[in-house]
C-alpha cells in the first residue's frame, strides 16, 4: 500500500516540476513581450509628442499666413485704388491736351480766315485818285489795322496754347521715358489672374517708373514681360503682357522681375 502511494507522489512531483518549468518559460516570454510592448509604447508616445509639436507649429504658420494674406489683401486694395486714381489723372491730362490741341487748331483756322479776309481787303482797296477817295482809303486802313491787331492777338494765343500743349507732352514723355537703373530686380508679391496684373516688391524708392517694361524669370527661365502702371513708395502695380508669356507657363508669386533697358 505504501509503494503505490509513494509512486503516486513521485509522479505528481514530476508533473508539478514539468508544469513549473513550462510556466517559467512562458513567464519569461511574457516578460520579454511586455518589455517590447513598453518600448513600442514609449516610442509611439515620443512620435505623438513630435507630431503634436509639428501640429502646433503648423497652426502658428497658418495663423501667420492668414495675417499676411489679410495684410497683402489690404495693400492690394490700396494699390488698386491708387492705380484707378492714376489712370483717371492720366485720362484727364490726355483730355486736357486734346482740348488744348483742338483749341489751337480752331484758332489756326480763325487766323487763316482773318488772313484771307485781310488779303481780300488789300486786293479790293482802291488806289487814292482823288481827295474824296482819301476818306475811303483811311477807313480801309483802319479796318486793315484792326484785322492785323486781331490776327496778332490770335497768333499770340495760338503760340501760348502750343506752348502749353508742348509742355504737357514733354511732361508726359518725360514720365514715360524716364530711365530706370539697369539690372534693377525684385519679386512678385501677388498675382491677379482675373485682371492680369501683379504687385511688385519695388517702388518709387527703388527708382521704378510708370510704363517701364520688366522681364519675369523663375530659376533663370524666361516667363514673359510686365509693364508698370502704378508706382507707390515701396510697391508697384504692373500689367502682365499676356502675349509675351509662353504657352503652358504662368506668372506666380515669388517669381523674379528684372529691368533691362532696350537699346536702340
């Protein structure tokens, strides 16, 4: 009876030892898996912190870009207002020059008419043959003198008007033909594709003048030409000369503009 019990105890001890060994291996594996999981969790947490930092940075950049956009929109609105004002002033100056030129032509026609009448009066004036004719001759001479006086006044007015027209044209030509510094360059701040105009980082302080044409480049590649239409102290408005832009290309903010004077 004792032997069977002893054998049973031995077998149970062996079984317990086997299970203990197996459980020990499982525990070691589980511990390794737990350490690996903890390492992955720490790495994931670090990545999450990095992503959160980048997200905050991106939010700040978005806020800054929004502020810059609002500021640029305000500057663009002011520039467009100045452009409209400049165009109105130019139209008024051109109309004034046309009116002065028209007045000059009218006065030229009046002078021609008076000269014709004066010539006719000279041809029709009879020679003084008798004492009675002296009265008519005196009257004709007075009329001729009057016509000559009016003619001289009209000529003086015509000269004055011609001088004013020439001065206006000289100022307009001087404004249009003012020379910019060769090689002057800047960048495009904004582009309005609907109206085909751009805002430049150059202005009167840098020597930009109206009607000047500038080249547009990107990484050394030619993109077309623009013509300055309005100049502010530190910015300018320019029209895109669409016919000069190669097919498939377009002008964009950040593109470089450079002035190269045309040589005759």
